[in-house]
C-alpha cells in the first residue's frame, strides 16, 4: 500500500480557497493568479486535484 505524503497546511488551505473560488467563477485576473500559483510548485496542482475531487463528491447525491 502506498501512502501519499500529507501536503503542508498552507498548500491545502490555498487549494481549498481556489476550488471554492473557481466554483463561483474566476475573473481573468483571478484565473491568471491561479495559473501563476499552480506554476510555483508541483504540489499545488496535486492539492487542487485532490480537493476538486472532494468538492465534486459533495455535488453528487448520496446513495443509501
């Protein structure tokens, strides 16, 4: 079993903010800042991917 290392809280927090902001809709300036943030560190894209997956799961109805 492989275990991905935990992302630093500052990266996870920023990614969570970007996911919520992107869901609401980004202005051109915000989109440019997101692109710059993603380019700063490969962990940023991974954090965004993980949190987008969780965010998307919240939109799905729960099957019981």
